[in-house]
C-alpha cells in the first residue's frame, strides 16, 4: 500500500469520527435540555403550584364560625333488582359532591390550582359515610378532586352493589316501597357541616333494567340524628326512590289460581248429599291443594310478623274451604237420616252464600 492510500484512509477515518462526534453532540443538545426542563417544570408544579400546606388538609375551611355547605347530587344509573326476602336492592348510582375551600382560591394563595391533579386525601374533605351499603364496590378507586380558581372543589364517586332498605309488606302485592340512599356526616368536623341538595341534578335514567317495578324519584330529606356513642347530633341525608310494584303478575299467577282452588270447594254443594265419599274427597283435596300452594308462596316472601294482604286472603279463604267441608259433612249426615230434601235445601243456600262470602273476602282483603 502506497503512502497516498494510507493518507486517504486516515483522512476518511478522521472525517467519519468527526461526523459521529457532531451527531452525538446534536443528540445531547436535543434531549438533555428537554429532560432538564421537564424535570425542573415538574419540580415547579409539585412544589410551587400544587403543594398545599398541611394545615389546610387537617383543618376545615371555617370562615366566621359559619357552617361548611356540602352540595350533593345523585344520578341513578340503574336499579337492577329488589330482593323481598333479604330486604335489599341492587343499584348503580353516581354521587357528586362539591364544597368551597376559600383557602385554595387564587386570591388566597396567589395561584390557581385548576390544572393540578389533586387526590382526595391531599385536600380537606368532609367525612361522609354511606349508611345503608351492604356489598358495594366503589367504581373510582383513586378520586381526582377538581379545583377552580375560586376554591370550589368537586369530586364524584360511583357505587355499584347491594343497598339495605326497610321494606313494608302490609299491602303486598299492591305495595309501594321506598328505596333509600342514606348519607351521614361523621368525623370531628360533622358539627360544622351542612348538607345542601342540588335538586336540579337528582335524576334517574329512563331505561333501567329492573322488571316488575316502576321507579321514580321522591324529594330528598335532610335531618339531624342523635348518635348516642358520640353524644352529639350528625346531619343525615336520605335520597329516596319510590318503587311501585306491578301487581299484574301476582293477580294472574297467584290470586286467580287461589280463587280457582277455592271454587273447587264450592263444587261440593253441587254433589248429591247422599254421595258422602265424593263430597269429602273433593273438600279434603281442596284443603291440601290450598295448604301446599300457601307454603310454596311463603318461600318467596320475607318472614314478617304481620299479615300482608295476600296472607289475609289465603287465611280467610282457607277458613271458607274448611266451612265447605263442614257443610258437606252436615248435609251428608242429614241425608243419611232420611231427610234428603232438607239437605238439598242447605246446599242450595250454601251455593249462593259461599260465593258472596268469597267476593267479600276478595273485596276486604285485596281491594280496600
């Protein structure tokens, strides 16, 4: 290899190394300042803009001894089921809470927190407990609090699962139930909290998935309840839904079949009193059918200590069927003693009286 070739190769290597060095310097100039500026900006945001004094977190924003107003609204996303036996209902609801902390306003701290990502535990917030939850999951695990330049804070929480409610069955199956979402303010700041209802934003979806019920919204109730263990009153907020049961199912699948069973016993008055076997057989078959139907119906209802409308109907119709059995035995004995005409007369009167009594039972137990 001659000298000229060696010099050319060295020049090429030098030129290539020089280009590589320039490319590396270009990359460093492109990314390093960006990383430094991003890191510096992050430090500025964390420490300058979004950092809140610890005193603001521990102490409530009380101004001139006034109470803290918590504005609450409710959106019922769905009602999936109402369980009569366990006295619970399954729902999907969204709560929206808002309150004002004047200490976080732009005028107070000299900067706006609108673009800061704040969590619930990073600001002062009311301790609100959902009283009647049973098996409920929170949809938003990490709650981001939105703050505007005036110090108004807003956050949401969605609950999906079972809620406990006190159901009243005296008018079953023509009953109307009240479903509650009960909130209570607890903690050391409960005395200074005042619930305010955003009535315009309490809504329910028009298409909910529950069958057999018509659900609508009632006026919420705000009250004070005495907590004996804490020796003080705390504010309670009840969001209420009116659930109107569709009685058509029970009319056609429970009441009408029961009436047909009772009319089986009425047929005994059309059998000759001398035929005691068919009369007694029909009456006892009716009684056993009625008792079996009553037990199957009772499995689908809660164990309550009072009579519902349908309980009264079954009770009095059962007595009526036993009376029909007693009349059948009486007319058969009268006929066996040779007084068939008298037995037939008793049966003719019983046909009319039996129907009248059945109509009266239906009217007084199911209608009134």
